[in-house]
């Protein structure tokens, strides 16, 4: 007989991603954008500033979306931001 899955915010269906995992990786992307925004302000690059402000807004919207998201959407958001963070970090080097 199969035991029921444990009650938690993650499941095999969402690759183990929880709301906390998603918040952590969204936060890491937001921190990266904030650092870059400071640099863009120092350099006077208005277009870069606008792009980064827009990215930070999307991060905030995605954090809010987590409140009503099911496991599949939480997993999707976590995967999206994990890939984005890898790309951003790779671009720094």
C-alpha cells in the first residue's frame, strides 16, 4: 500500500520547488538588478536604468503571483528565475 505524500509546500509534481524556493531565487535576481541599477545610475545610463526598473517590477509582480499559485506555477516560476539568475551571473564573468 502507498503512503500519502507528506503535507508540505513542495511535491514531486513541481520538482520540489516551494514558495520559499521561488521567493529566494526571485530575491536573488532582484538583488542583482538592484546592484546593476545603482551602477547604471552612477554612469547616467537612462535606458539601462529603465530596463532594470522594469525587471524589478516584474520580480515584484511574480512574488505577488506566488500567493495564489499552485505547485506547477511555483515550479515554473522557480525554474524561470533559476535560469535567469544563472544567465545573469554568467554574464558578469
